[in-house]
């Protein structure tokens, strides 16, 4: 299904009934990320999956400023409005987790609970943000120059996804296909406009987020385990869960554990 949100054409799916669960994928992902879980989750919840700006079947505007994470969070609130949903549980992975945290910081009254997987509240200093913006600008330029496939070839080799090398071939192929189906403009502009270096730091206002938050990290993802601990300390009603034998993408590497954790967290709230 498609809907216009603040002038941009977004693609989304909605399955099931009950309390709303809005699910947000990561960079190079799409609604397809969550297909293995929809059947189970939709037995008890109204599950809304959406292709984030510049991804999947959603529009990829040429204007980089449109990808500002605060604007994307505003789009997600507009989606809830369009579906006449007052409040939703929000689950976000990596980039989607940053969008979810942005929603909680800016539109807390619309978020019932939060589950974030392998994510951060931004970079704390302007110096760190400048360095990251420079790195992301180089990546974006490479996407423009050499195309999506060449970029994905490099992206799959970064240390963050080292543990993916042990996945079964069919899982690796499905992940690669999802990534290759992206648009060059959308990926490049997502890095430039929605990257960690471009977004504000929410660390200083996390104490104002007065809703239940579950923070997931994979034991092999040391950077995001550290960030998960920091998030847990800053958020008033947060708990951290470290998932064993998983790296950055817990939902890919330990899908059964991930499924169980998500359902348990939702039912506790």
C-alpha cells in the first residue's frame, strides 16, 4: 500500500489487529526485513511495516534535506495519523532504531513502548559528527560514481557484518537481494541526510523519555553493546538484553530468540 506523507510517497503494509506495532528497518533494508516475523506478531498486534525514506518502494527524493531524521520521524507520526492510530509500540533496527528514538524524544505521547536493536542516540560531540559526515559523504559519492552493486560489495565486508559470513547461503543471498534492490539516490541521500553524523545527539534529553524501552544488542557487536549500556543508563525505564551468538543484526542471526524477546517485551507492556 502507498500513502503520501508530508509530500512523499511511502510504501507500507499492515497486517493483523490489536495494539499497533510500527516496525522500522535499517540502512539498505526494507519491509522485507520483517517478513519472517509478521505471521507470529500479527496474531496479537496490528503490525505496520514501512519502507523508510529512500528505501524499498518508498520515494527517494533528490533533496538531501528531506532525509533529516527529525523529518522522517515526523513522517512516521503522519503515517500513524493516516491510519488513525493514536499510539504505537515502535521497534527499530540500527538506522530504524535511531528513527524510533527520535520519535520517542520528539513525540513521546504517540509511542506506547520502544524496542531498539543495535542502535544509538547519536554522536555526542560536533567533532565526532564532522568526522562521520565526512566518512558518509565519501560513501555517498562512491554510490553515485560506481552504483549500488559495487557499494553493496564493499558494505558486506565491513567489520559490523563479520558474523554474517557464518550465515547459511540462502540467508546471505536473501540479504544481498534486499540490499541490491535499493535505489542509488535513496542510499546516498540517506547517508548524507539521515546518517549518525547528520542527526542531533539525543543523549542529553533521553531522561525525558518516560516510556518502557528495551535495548537489544548482540554479544559479538562490542560497540553497540557498549552503546546499549549507555542507553540503559540514560533512559529512565529501560532494560538491556544481550543476545548470545549474535552480532549487529540479531533478527537475522538469531531469529527465533529475537521473535521470542520481541513478543515477551510487548506482552509485558
